[in-house]
C-alpha cells in the first residue's frame, strides 16, 4: 500500500484526454473549432493513421484518430480502439508525487504493471512532456493517470519512452478489408 495513506486530497484533479475515432478528421476538428473555438494540433509522423489533439485547456485535450467508417466501431484487430469510438480516457494527477502514489496503489490493486510512460513535449498542452500510467479497471476498461513532467518525482531511469506505431503497422484503411482475425 502507499506510504501516503492519510492523503485527504484527491490524487487526480481533472481530465487529461479522451481518445476518439472519426472517419473524417477534417470534418470532426472543424466542427469543434467552429463551435467551441478548439485549436487542433495534428500529429505528424510515421503512424498508421492521421491523428492529433484538440486542445481544451493547458493539460487537457481530445485526442482524435481518423479511421475508415467501417473501422469506427470496435476494431478487434487493432490493439487500440477495439473498445469502440471512445477508446480510453486520461485523468490528471496534480503533480508527479500524486502520480507516484496512485501508481503504487494501482500496482497493489493489480490494475497496473507500474510502467510510467514519458511522452515528448506537446506544444501548448504539455510543454515539458507528459507522464502516464496505464490502468485496466475491474470491468476491463482502460484509462491512464497522467501528469505534466516536472522531474520532481521520477528520474529518467524510471521512465519508458513512448514509441509510436511505425510504418510496419498496416494503415487502418488497409486493415478495413481484412475483417476480424
């Protein structure tokens, strides 16, 4: 159990991100930009599909992934999105010390392997990077506890760098015709 058992404040303080699927990234992001003034930052890189962040506020976003219409329901052949249009959510921990405490509790509960993943800087959202601990809840739901990177509680040797999917992963549009495996 955590060494901070008398902690009276919540160890999470808000939403970090929600990951969603859309068949039309441009339409989806234009809707949110036009109706709510959200700014979209497309992630560029060697990934199997287009995606990016719709910034809600500093440290909070909607992470939007584009996939063909036939894949925007559950996608059992893809590790991510086999759970449907909303794949997972991320909650904010107020700081690295709270993240360490909640990570230890999750490991004790068997809901996490304790890996802390480091995501490189996301301009305007997490300028110094983001730390994340993956959770599988008792119902099989997936989520993350995240916090902005400050270096206060985790050294580089305790972090696992995020490695995005590579071009060796077939693009979602190529998987569409393959059906369930």
